[in-house]
C-alpha cells in the first residue's frame, strides 16, 4: 500500500503557493488525490497515464492543473514515486514558469534520498 511523505520543500511551497494561488493549489491537490487513488489500485505506477501526469528524468512526476477553470495560472506539483518503499514523496508545488528551479530541487532531493540508502 502506497503512503505519502512530505518534504521541507513541499511544506514551504504549499504554504507559500497555496496562500498566493489558492484556486490553482486546489486543482493541483485534486489531481494529486486522483493520482494517489490510482496508485493504490495499480500494480505499477509507470502504467498510470492521465492528461495531468508528466514523467521526467530521475523518476520525477509532475502533476499539472489540467481541468482547471480558465484564467488561472499554469501550475505544477512534483512528486517522486519510490517503488522500493511504496512511498510517494511530495516534493514541491509552484508556477509552471518556475519549473527549472523546482526540478533542480527535486533532483537534489532524489540524489540525497538514493545516496542515503547506500
């Protein structure tokens, strides 16, 4: 059974982004809830395909606000599904325009997570 684990980056970005962009955050969290529901019934997280899900290098998955109302800012949240522990790490949330810095944070987190185990 999959479980979630938050990171410091998640806590900080959700507080900041959620305060400044509550509507966008609500759509992102709705799509995250859908993804979690699919994880719980899927045999392999890599087989889950939706219009709001995007796979990146290092196993990072971004979830966008697909299905949101017109006029809201493009946004993303980033997670890392760790199959070895069935843990979905909640990494960060932010504007799509800040993707580069968010991805950099995510890559660093995963690097340290993997090296911690060895």
